[in-house]
């Protein structure tokens, strides 16, 4: 994991119903998915396909899907202000 600045995709964060994730922003052109957690941390996950993004948002539990399919699998960076 690296700490970097990454621009938030046009449209900004979309709120999700989750006990751990506050919102998600996605850029299909770069396949980067920004995830803002309830505690305030903001990470960008790289090489996330549009289907993977869709599947996460459509999951019964967004946080569980994220933990099982993205966290620990996708390259990521912590976003700093």
C-alpha cells in the first residue's frame, strides 16, 4: 500500500448502506474505485473492473462483499489530502 493523492472521479462519492463503508466513487476509464470508510479513511483500489464495481454495489452486504472480494486482493493506495 502506498500513500498518494488521487483525484475523485466526476460525480463524487455515492453513499452505500454499510456499517463500514460510507461511500464509493468509480472511474471506469482508469478502473479505479475510491472507497471512503466510516472512520474517515479513504483508499483507492486499482484494476477494479466495471463488473466488480457493479457486483459490490449490488451485493446484499456491500461491506461483506468488499471484504471477501476486494480487500487484500486488489492493489490499493491510501489517499491523503
